[in-house]
C-alpha cells in the first residue's frame, strides 16, 4: 500500500515551520499549506490545486492556532473562532 502523503498548515508557527524538513529527513514528503485558517476560501483553493492522482490518500496535520495565552485569554471569542470553528470548517 502506498503511504499517505502529508499536508500541513501552521507554516509560520513553532511546529509547522520545521515539519517539512523533519519529514523529509525521515523519508516522507510533506507539503506545506500556506493559507491561514481565517481564509477558508484560500485554504480550499490551495487544496483543490493539488494533484489528487499523486496523493490519493492524504493526511492533513493541523499545526495552526492562536497560541499566545495572554492574548487568547483576553480575546476568547476570536480565539475560539480561529482555533475551534475555523479548524473544524477547514478539516471537514
């Protein structure tokens, strides 16, 4: 069985920015998705542009989120909108 192709977001964060290189060193291919969670249309456009035949099975790794604890605590509605609502919408 052909292994799953990896896609990931969060390319400007502390995990996502290093993931493609780490995956390559482990012998896997990981494709970064640069669209932000708040831009669901851009995210879907970027995913639809990928060649489905080269990756019939794909795994999406979600590394994007608002993470500054003080900021998140002082902006709970916006934090939930991005970290929960946008994440769920994007992965569906």
